[in-house]
C-alpha cells in the first residue's frame, strides 16, 4: 500500500464522521455529534436514520451480519453475530437492521463474570450502543461498540466505568478551567496513546509447548546461552518475515482507522513493539483491543504466534503496555503542557498537582488497575517498574515545585523570590529533562506515561481509575477555589500545601534498586508486590467513597470486580499448576529417566571395556540420580497441593492458596527441570528449548 492508497484506504471500514456527514441529513448528523461531544441522548428519529445509513454503508462494505461488540470482565472482547437477512411477507430475502438492533442488544449475563451481581438463573443482560466510538466492518460483520450491563443496570464490563469516568473528569476539569477565565470550553477529554509490546514465535515450536498453548507463558525453560545480553535485538534490523507481518498488521489497522505509527524490535529476542497515535481514551481503548486481536490473527496467517503474556519467557524481558495519558480540551489545548504565559503555567501546575495528589492518595488503586497473575511476574523484575507507585517529573519541574514549596528563588531565573501569583509564575520549559525509564509513572513533557500496565491488559481499567482519581482531586480544588475571595492568594496557598503534603510520591532515582524499596518504605509508600496483596484494598472505604462521589462505580460493582479479579487470578494459577504437573509427569520425567538409563548403559559399557574411573563415573551417576530424586519429590508435592485446592473456598482464599502454595511448588519443580534440561542431549529434550523458541524466526 503506497501513500496515495493509504490515504484512500485509511478508515475505509469505519462508519466515521466523514461517512456520517455524507450519509445523514443535517439534523441527524448534528444529533450524533451532540451525543459524542456532550453526551446528549439521540432521539428515536435520529437513531432510526443512523441505523438505516449504517446498514446500507455496511452492506456496501461486504457485511452480511452485525454484532454488538463489548468488553466483559473476561479481559477480552465478546461478540454475537446476527444476520441482516430476514424474510418478507412473501418469504423473499430482505436486509433489515432496525433502530432497536442498533441501540440495544440482549446477552446472557449469567455466562459472563459478574462477581455475584448476577445469579445463574438471572440471565438477562443488555448491550447498549456507545456512539462515542465509531462502528466498523470486519470479517463480513458490522461491529457496533457497546457497553454491557445487567438487567438492574450494574456495569458488567470494562467500558461502562470508563465512559462514566470520562464524564466525571470532563465536568470537574471544566469547573477548574472556568476559574482561570476559560469560559468557552465545554468538554475535556483524556487522550491516550498505547505502546503495545509482544513476542513473535514460529507456530511449529508453539504447537510443541503445552505450557504456551494453555498458559501463554513457558512454565519450564533454562536460560539460553544467548539472551538479550548484547542488546543487539533492540531497534535492530527487522527480519523479513516479521516485516511482512508488520506490513499486513498496519494495513489491517489503518483500514479500521487505527493510527498504527511506530514499530520496532524490542529488547528481548523475538520481542517487538507497536505504538499508535494518541486518540480520545474511549477510542484508544477500543482500538487497542482491535490491535491485540489483529496482531494475533495476522501472525497466524504468517505461520507465527503472537504472545501477549506479560512474561512468556523467564530469563528475558517481559512485555508491557505503556499508557501515555494526557488531558485535551475541545479546543485542542493539552492541559498537561506548559504554556507561554504565567496564567497558563499556573493552570498547568494545578492540573499537574491534581495528578500528583491523586497518585499519592490512591497508590493502591493504580496498583490494582494493573494487577494480574501475568503482570506479577514482570513487575519488579529489573525490566519493569516495581510494584511501588511513584512519579518522575524531571529535574526542571521538580526544582520549580521545591522552590514554590520553600518560597525561595528559582535558580534558573535568578529571581529574589518565587511567588505563585499569576503574574509572577516563572516560565516552564517543555521537555526540558531526561527520561527515567525505571519510573512507573513518568511525566514526559506533555503527558504521563504509566509504565506498569501489562501487555495483555485491557487499558480501560487503568484509565477509568486514573480518570476518576484526577476528577476527584480537581473537584476538591474547584470546591476550594470557587469559595475564595482572593483567587490568586487561594491558588498560591493551595499549590504550596499540595506540594508539601504529596512530594513523597516524587522520585527521580533508580526505581529498580533495593535502596529505593527501603526509602519508599520510609516515605510511607505502599508496596503490594502481588495481585493477591493488592486486590482486597479495592473495596477499602476511601476507594468506595471515591467512586461513589464521582458516580463511576457503586459499592456492589467494586466488590463484584474484586471477586472477579481474585477468581481470575486463582483460575490462571490453578490452570498453570495442572499444566506444569502434566508436563512434568508426561514429558520431563520420561526424559530424565531416559537420560539416567542412557548414562548407566554408557558407564556399564565403559566398565566392560576396562575404561572406567570409579570415582569420576560414580560422581556423574550420583549427580543425575540426586537431581532425578529431587525433581520427583517436587512433582509429588505439587500434585499433593493441587489436590488440596478447594473449589468451595472463597475467591480470596483460593487466590491466597495459589500464591502461597502452587506458585512456590511450580518454581521448585521448574528449578530441577531446568537444571536437567542443561544436561539432557538434544535428542532426549522433551520439547523446544528457549533457544529453539526465541530464535525460531530465522529470516
């Protein structure tokens, strides 16, 4: 696809603004824009015209079916396809798509995770059209992005809280902007750009690894002779198979209106990255789900498998999904970008401090937003931030905040005293400092980069939590400043107090270091190292009150999410344990025993020939026998603890059991299996090794 073809094809499969302008009458088009920009519900008349136009357009694009595309708490998308085809009164075929079919669908809510919100006999659930995210055609179907809720209106998906949080954040941000004299802004939208990391391996090696098939990660595998030590894969020349794959991914995504932009080799062998241009957070979340689905489907067509697990290989870097977040007004102003005037910089500082204060007060929620069984293997592994949440601002901004707090001169300006009055605020440079790649939450000039997010995570969760936190802080700022008799004096006091109280969350050093863990503890920062440590705090009173205040989640919805996430963690680890046991018994044990028999046979042959060193040969056999015995004992302990897993326990008890028992057992079994792998001959190796997998794409 050349440049001209790209311009023609980009977004060609999307029922976007351009298509709506062309196909809708002016009144209906304006109604849709009001729904998108201001949340005004569509009238029945407008919805009917949109449905008719959407159907005709989709049919022209080859669609024969439509589906309400939603994001249940499974972490992936869901879809049920219905044909446009219906019989008329004469039994002839007609293509029908009504307003009702567009606006609302019905699904079996009992068959999706609900965390107790729905019982099995309470099956009714609804999908509701989300007009803020464009419909598109893919694989002969019209995809309609929707929210998913229960018969009683409770959110059963990841999109609904995101939509609620967007409304809340916009409302509070507009309140603050009005205090700075900006009366024209009607809406503020969080913008997100997601960087998606992934691994590509040949399908032939994938199909020989039961752990990759069932778990998405390797449960066994010794460190390869060559890993990422030479750092030669990072930004290296892209292999032709991978390049062809990337080309097709780009073309598929461009047709769907996804601004796929940056692609390169990542640090680990076989690891790559795809980054997209910023878009409104709701669109960005939908498009990231599309990106992950496209990566996997295109890889399959190229004889490869795309691994999205956070840690598919133990000895090399795992995969994250850096979530670049900023705030943009309906006039296109980035509120997290320093301005050109003192007033603009005062506004910038207040929004910046809303984020700083929110991150400090709700460290637990940000940790929860990225808490999964897979991400636990990645966080704190010297390739990703630790589980401790902190903020990196850069030297210039940190110096300004310190100067404001202490009321001292800002050395770069050589002024007598730094005052917060709008007329005295110093200029703030844009992108004035280096970057800190170890920081979990780094300010990078005009956005915050949340680096803790795992590669397989639906980014709706971290973003709705971040939106809600910042909305609540802005609400508190607005409440205080709206009552002030002297705005500038109140602003100066608020900024100074906020810096002093929440500066503990700011850290510019090496987040990987053990020293930082000690310092973080002394600062009173949280360190929830695992998902099981973090999740019970979701329903803490302060968090329940936060979500209630901003109308994002009810207490029952929070508790249901906690139960779902705990159950998901337990299920994942339990499946991994059973898979590990299966591989250990059926594949690794025969290989070790086969090698042991081979060694015994060789030693006996040498003894018969008189070429035998008793001490040396005995030592070799004893080492192998000892390793075999330790492995067998570890396997039996894993088997016993799997038997001890009680389905009847509560989700927290099951998750805790998995964390404390099964994960430790699996690590012990792996330790001995990986030692055995290093001495087994290639002929006896039960499955492809790390060398086989990581270097399976050879050209």
